């Protein structure tokens, strides 16, 4: 596009007007996901361009699939994606809090307070709140870790399935935790259609839907050494354009013989270095197969690269390109190898020192398998964080209200206009208990007032019971959240809000910025002066 056309089709919005539009966009975005917040949140049916449908209760999934063009909306979506990546949960809360911070900031701007002052006040409030989180946090027992995983899965699956997946996620986390670190990528997931999702199960070790290549060999064994081959033991494939210049009748025969010698010498090398188990990416030719079997080397072929990588980490083995040149140092160790039939599918299972675990997901449709896989990944993310750092905060809005109460007291000691910004920030945190109550069918403001009063006499761990709408103790009920998630949600929301407050000039393309469907009406009447 020529430069002129770009300038003609854009309009410069500056200062207050830019902020107003940006706040509108943030509120519209939060409107699209607020109703999914909490265990009583509603599901959203997403339909993409090709007509594929997805039912989800997950804020970040809704936002990432919405076709949003607005630059500010994109900033908030990216804060939510960061939350998903870093903390695996708390994505909806991040968006809801951020939008509320901007809404409250806009009210202050209308009263004549400069956005830079608000940004300063917000930063003060954030650092005060982050240090106050330590006073609210509790050291978790195993039972409480389990409860926190269940809390994070609440509303995504039915309750019994949520409990089942929370068990599996915690078991998986405990299998892979190593010297205080738990890396969720050590858990492999296999999806197998058929059966019901309650049959989803965890296996210690790495499972692959594979069978050994020698029917005559016993598949059980170990401990032993394993070699991983980033290739196969096969005859060289003649390229289409290769011409063998045959000059005598014996030549083809000689060529075949030399190829077969090379295959057998590769197997000889494996015997020499002491390989018991061979796993390769490509194929094994018949002669090599025979020889492997005669030498008692159990073999699996056509194993995907990503599984070879997992095996390499699990067994401490190198991935070598050529069986003929593999050395003793390339071998890894395994503890036990076996095969097991589950739901009609044969799985090869390998136990090793850092062998990880495998989740076998069962379900009647691909949609269910995907949803269970997503929920398990979220649960596992939470489990791993908590095994590394077992610190929890009260959920159900308790922490947000406890912080807001402290902040309001703290604000009194802050001279200057930042005081008002700190109060506005505290109000924004309370959008969480208000939305939780609202989504459960209670009045948001009444519930918040009841909750604040109940904390005043009963302490910081009082949150909302969404079955009755009444305040009660979240620690007793086990509605708990990892410190990491709540802290990241608060910081992420504040950082996004502050950077949006600092934008005072935006170039708007005339092709008006798009806002997710169905929330346009929320814009009407907002901020109209
Ligand atoms: P997010 O994407 O922010 O994690 P969720 O839809 O998962 O959004 O909702 C999380 C919120 O729901 C948290 O504030 C959490 O404390 C609250 N919550 C979860 N389970 C319960 C429960 N049983 N009672 C009350 N609040 C709950
Ligand atoms: Mg959640």
C-alpha cells in the first residue's frame, strides 16, 4: 500500500479519547469471558471459520480463538496467554481484573487525575499487595495440594471426573518430581478413542502404542542397556536416478552380498557393545531382524522422533545415526520392559530411572479426548508448581478481599492523588468475588459486602460458598489456589493495565477494530459524555 493511502485511511486519536476507546475495548473483552469465571461459570460454544465447534469454559481458549484486531485487546489477550504459559491457570481472572483496573482508572481520569499518576498509584498498590500475599499464604499438605488441583479444574469437567483427573495429575507429578523440580513434559499423553473417560489411567514409565518386531522373543526383561537409533538397519534405498553400471552377471549378486554383510556387521557391533534393547526411528530389514532375534536384542522400530527424545531423557541414552558406529558410551539404561494390552491396544511400556509417566486418555470422541487432555495438562501444571513450591492461598474470592481490605487501610497513609489510585486498584481486585457470585446467580455487590463483613470478624480465609451464596472458610472447604497463580494474575493484570494507561496516542485504522461478537452491546452507553 502506498504511504498516502495508509495516511488517508487512518485517523489519529490522542490523549483522553484514545484512553476511552482502549478502556472500552478492555471492558468488551472482559465481558466475553467473565461469565466463564468460577465453578458456576458457563461454557462457551466456539465455532471457527471452517465450522468446527469447541465447547470450553476456559477464558484463554475463548480469547485466543476470537478474531480480535484491536491492539489493546491484543495486549490483554497476550497477558492472558502469558498467564497460561507461566502459571497454567488464572487466565480469566487476569483479563477480568485488568479490565476493571482500566474501568476504574477511566473514572479517575474523568475526575481530572492524570493517567501517569494513576499508573504510579497502581504500581504502588501492586507491590504492597504482592508482599501482603506472604501473610495470607499457607504451607500445603498433600491433601491440600490435591484440593488445589481440584479447585483449578472446577467447572471444566463434572465433579467426579475432576476428582479423578486431580488424582492422576498429582500422581503423575509425584512420579516425575526429581530433586525438587517437576517438569510436566516428562509426562507423555496417549489418546485412545473408545471406552469412557473415567477409564483414563496413568502408567509409571513411558508407554508407546507399539509391538516388538520379533513374535518369537519374550517381551519382558530388564534391567539392561538400550540403544536409540535415529535411523534403521536397512538396505540403502536406491535413488530413482541411480544407475548401476552392470558389466557382468555376478555384479548384482556381489552388490547384494555386500549390502547384507553391512547389515549383519551393524548387528554385530550392537552385540559387541552389549545392547539389550534397540529402538529405532526407521525400519529393520528381515536379515537384520533375524540376527537381532538370534542375539537376543529386543527391537522396536518406526518410533517417532519425539518419543525417541523422551526415551533419550528417560534412559540417559544418546540418539545415534548409525548402528555400526555406536559405542558403549551411547547406551542408556532401562529398568524393565514389558508389553500390555489395554482396551484392545497393545502398549509397550518401559521403566527407567527418569522414566516419567504416561497418561492413557480414553473417551468416546476426539472432542472428549482433547478436552480431557487439556484439563489434565492444566492439572499437571498446577501439580508440578505445587510440588516445587507447596504454598497456597485461600480461593473463592477470599484472597482478593483480604488484599483489598489491607490496601484501603494502607492507602490512608499515602499522601497525594496516588491514594485514590490505590483504592481504585483495590476495588478492581474485588471484581473476582463479584463475578464469582454473579455467575452463581447471586447479587455481586451484596455478596461482596457480606464477605467483607465476614472477614472482618472471621479472618482472611473466609471466601464465598457458591452453593449457598454465604461466606465460609475456604481452608476448611479446601478451595485453595497456588500462590504462584494468584500472584502472577495480579502482576500480569497490573502490568497490562499500566502499559495501556501509558498509551496516549493511537493510530486507528479506519477499518474499525473488531471486538468479539455478542459483547458490542456492552459498549453502548459506556463513557458517553
Ligand atoms: P481462571 O481462568 O481465572 O482460573 P476459573 O474459571 O478457573 O478462572 O475460576 C477461578 C476462580 O474460581 C478462582 O477465583 C477460584 O478461587 C474460584 N473457585 C474455584 N472453585 C471454587 C469453589 N468451589 N467455590 C468458590 N470459588 C471457587
Ligand atoms: Mg482456572
